[in-house]
C-alpha cells in the first residue's frame, strides 16, 4: 500500500501497529482465520444452493482423523467440514422440535 501511494510513509507504523493489535498472536490469528473460514463456508453454501445442490456444515468431527485422511500437517487448523451434493429425500429426517421453521425465521420484504 505504501508503494502504491495509498499509505504515506509516516502512517506505516500506525497501520502495522493496528494490524498487530487486531491479528497479532496465535489466539487472535486463529480467531480471525476461523471467522473468515465461516464466511467462506457460508458463501459456498449459498452458491451450492443457487446451483441446485444441498449443503451441510459439520463440526464436532475427528480433527486428527481428518488430518490423517487428507495428509494435513499439524500446523493447520480445520475449522469445519462442508458436505455438498444432492439430498436423497428417502433419508429426510424430521427437524428437532425446538427448531423454528423457515417461514418463522426468514421474512420477505418485497
């Protein structure tokens, strides 16, 4: 950004300090990465729906098993798995009683 002229040389330290306070350290970096992975997963699920596919995010999986199955190094974190495909209606399950229906959650404003 400095080379492109978006940032003045005297602003460099301030910008670097701001980035460090937001993303610095292992815990903050991991939280940032997980949030961005979730946003990407949501966008991918919306794109899948638009393409006529069903999707389902998964958490609570065997992280070590996934790392081993896909040869993922230990220094990588797997925030979620995402299943995408065509849903087989013969396996449709009733939703848990506590969940609200689509109509109760989504409001159309047009």
